[in-house]
């Protein structure tokens, strides 16, 4: 039993293409209708649900009679996503209307959640939809963002939304029943993992050879789902990966039954800001000397220009960078206080020389401790 489920008041639910679509292009109406019914029951029970739904590209293919476009043909994929998104929302709107429920479409890009102002605006909008008693249905804005189409980022997006809303639980509906010790379609002795710490590195070995059964429909496999669970765990949010083909098991899950795989968050919960930093796309890398690395990891210091050895990439002030040892091993991530070009000019110098060299002075530090998060294999936290 999972007694924690009784405390869930806010839930982010992610459903993949492999759950919603059959034959690669046609809606699995039976599963779809049962899913809508179960979401309605959750809402009637007083749970605030945000739905992250894939399926736009697949439905677009069905509408346009496209067999299987080249995954490198991004303009065509984006066009199909635009066509399919309309169909997807019409289906949701029509089906939820049977239960006197309304839904609202929210299309997000990575940049929307990387920019702190837009991040807060998105949160306010989603909460306002809840305030109206409606269901927010979220998808990546595929027409202007290529990441989701190419890398299966709707799992990532769902984790980001869970952090954004400070949800109590993230549920990822897959076309398999959870995480297994081996690929269950190939190994009859494979066992479902009932409960595991999200950061447990042994998970990587379990899922490296395991793929979703309908991988050709969507773009995300089990590896991306584990990655999403780890993002949520950094914010103290647990994740359940379970079969979406049996949506009627959602009520069982919420009553504490052993459904799917329960990925337990880390014991320490990151602040909202650090969770946001953790989720940002890396724009460059900062290599620091041994003394600086030690000061960051062991003594909780900020990164100073005197400790910089090399700067990789092109980035602006306020963008995310990885912090690495001289050898190139990344151990932390943070927000740069100066652009890459400026850092190349001040690397290795004392902080009191910054103004003289650059002609302006923004900060004494390159990355402030409060804007820094350490990776799970790092020693900082």
C-alpha cells in the first residue's frame, strides 16, 4: 500500500501517443473515453488535475493520410502537429462535455519555462484555469519548438509542469505497466519494480534495453520517463509510471494500491528557484581549477573568476551553464552572471579587477551559490 496517495490534492497526468493511438494514426477511442471518465472522477473527488497530452503528430498523420514521415523532416512534423493538435483538442472538448466539464489548451515551449517571468505567468494561467473548474490540457508548442518532436520531451515537459505547479504527484501513463527488471516482451522472468528511489542508478541498467511497445508512435521511451521522474524528484514530487491502457486503475492508485512503479523523491526538497535552475537547458560550460571545485563542493562557496580556467560555448548573462573540473567532468549547474565573451576576458583574475577589464561591474562572482545546483554524483548537496 502507498498511504501517501491519500494526501494528493494536485496531480499532473501525462499520457503518451502510444496510449491514445492505435495503428500509429487512429484514436483508440475506447481507451480515450475511459481515460476522460477517470480524469473526471478525479476532479469530482476534489483533485486538481493538469493533463499533459501527446498525440498531435499521430492524429495529424491520420487526418492527412501520411504513412510515416521522415523524422528529420521537421517542417512536415510540425505541420502535422498543428493539424493534429486541433483534432486532439476537439476530441477532448467533446468528450469532457459529456460530463459537463470544460478544458483549456495551453501550449508551452522550453523557452516559456526557462524564462523566469514567463514561468510565473504560466503558473498563474494554469491555476486560473483550475479556479474556473476547468482542466488545463498542456502540450509542447511543436510548431515553433523542435525539441519535443525530436527527443520525446513531453515526459520532460510533464515533469517541468509538475514542478511549476508544485504538484503532489506526477503520473506518467505509458503502454507498459511500469518499470521492469528486464524487457517483459523478451524476458518472461522480468518483474515489475513496485517502489524505487528515483535517483537509484540501478534503474539505468534496467531500462537501457527496454522500450515502449509502441515506440514508433511517440518519441519517448522508458529512459525519458525515468529522466522525468528524476526532475520531479528534485522538487520532492513522487512519480508513478503505469499503464494508460487501463485508466480504470487510476482510482486504485489514488487509494494506495500497488499500481505501476512508484519512484520516490529525494529526501531533501530543492527550493523552487533551484528546481527551476536544474531544469534549464545548458548553454555552455565553465571549467574551474581544483581549488575552486573544492571550494564549491566542500565549502559552499560561489564560483569566482579567479578559479576559471576555460569557457565553452556562447551564452548570455543569466543563462544556464555546467560547471566542470579541469578534466571536463561536470559536477554542478548554475546561472552565469556574465556573458561568455566577458568571462573569457576575466578568467583567472581577481574580482576587484573585473570593472577595470570590462568597463562595468555586475557581480564579484561568476556563478552565485544561490543559483547553483549540484548533480547527484557531486558532493555539494
